[in-house]
């Protein structure tokens, strides 16, 4: 049995609804999932890079770009309602059953083309340096969430926190959100399905310009423009 393995697990189901086949749709010259696989491989952090999928075509693309697909994810874990933690728990459990004793597992989303090798490495260092269940990517909100407004059922305006109407922006606490790129965790935390958002998680802070959710066609177009701009900027340095 292999002791103390570090594995990257990339969840990639085939049933994306809002952007069909988005995990393998071409993004700036490569299938979307290829960016995540290549970052994981280049980081040097992992003994194995694995894709968890229920889809044969995704499996073939994943293997082409250097990932392993040692098992097929069950339909019960591939619907619209299954969260990330049960999928990673399943993968860690399957690996353990097949003689790979996982110590750390890093979930890397298949739709994270902005993921950087140095951030994956930094997350692992934080896991080693501090006693925690998880370390994952976060970024700050661009606007104080305490001054957020909503539109009422009568199409009028209301504040979520009216007590902060007269509070200066610089006096409000900065708020952060999940950047949706990667989640380092101990095997024990994944197997016990411990909560991600807790005192036992370490933030890996990313700049806002390297964070982009890709859930709609509009998101996709914006992400491609941002990605191309970043690549052009690197080329001019």
C-alpha cells in the first residue's frame, strides 16, 4: 500500500445544463478541463492526478492530457444536486480501497482556467504549516456587501443592512468569497465530510482579476477575454 499519497481530484460530470459539455468545450485553444489538469501536473504537488467523471468522452480527453480515470463515477453522484464534498469523499474512498492511502486530496474544478501553479503550491504549504482540515482559494468582494441592495417584490429598492446606510465604506469589514478554483483537504476531512466554511479552513487569497465563475455563456465570453488579456500581458513583460 502506498503511504501518504497526495492526489488531485478533478470532478467533471457530463451533464452540464447551462453550458452543454463545458468541461471539454474548447477554451482559448484547449478543452476547458486541460487547463486544470496541466496546472495540477505542473505544480509537482501530486503523486496522482485523477478525474472523477461519469462520461466516456470526458474520460478520454482527461487521459489525453495526462490525468488518470481509474473509476467511473456513479449516476447517484452525477446529478444536479450532488455537492463537491460527497464526490471527493467517494474518490478518496475508492482510492483507499485500491491500495492508495491518501493523506491529502486537492479538489480542482474542471472549469478553473485561471488556476495558477503557485497558488496550488501555496495552498499545500499552508496545509503543512498549520493544523487545519482545508485550505482553499478565496477572493475579496469588490464592493462592501453591507451596503448591498435588493429589489423588492413590488419592484422597489431595499437595503439588506439598512443600519449601514450612513456607514463609510472604509469603515466596513472586508468580505471574501470562495474563488471556486481548488480545495486542499486532509483525507480524514473529506471522508468525514467536514464543513468547508469553518474555523478549520485556511484562506488562500487570490486577486480578483484571476477569479471568474463560468456558469453562463456570458461568463464564458468574459472569461475568454480576460484570459487572453492576461496571456498578452505576460507576453509583453
